[in-house]
C-alpha cells in the first residue's frame, strides 16, 4: 500500500501585508489622537471663555457698588485667576457732546472690561447712564 502525500497549502498573510496593515492602523491612531487633543483644547478654551463671561457679568454688576460709576481705570484679579482691567469713560454718539446727553441731562458712560486668563483674553463693553450731577450745597 502506497500512501500518497498531498500537500494542502493554506494561504496566510505575507510579512509585507502585515506591515502595511500595522502602518494603516498607526496612521489611524495618530489621526484619532490628534482629533482628541484638538477637541480637548477646544473644550478647555470654551470652559475658560464661559468662566470669563461669568466673571465679566459679576464684575459689571459691581459697577456702581464696590467699583464706582465714575470715569477712571480699575484693575484687579479674581480668586479664580482672571486678571481684569476696566475703564469707564464718557461715551458720545457724535462729535457734538451737547447732542449726547440722555434724559435728565446725564451723559452715558462706556464701560470696557478686559479679562486675561492662561494666555487668553476677552473684552466686554457696555453703556450705563451716568449718575445725575448733584448740586453743591448752598453756602450758609
């Protein structure tokens, strides 16, 4: 009895195919990590901008209280690490200051607030009516 040896060959992946597959997987991983990094940076920036808007709202609410509503420059730093500068100056809509008085004769004041945090900055502007001018008390 003679045995016939038949060779059954199974086809597998070649070394070149394996290297190519690993290279494609590495490229995909690098792209995925880049997208995740950019998403994280955008998220941190959005979080900082939201925090800045909340701090700005709080600081602008203090105008007329701890921050006097009169022309001048003010600055400080919040507990959360936001540095801020605020300028308050008369605001005129035209070249003729006489045309720019609100009801009651009080001019408008422009309030400009700049916030700085971790290499970023934001600027906020608003208008407020100036407090009415008080007359000097009569001389005795």
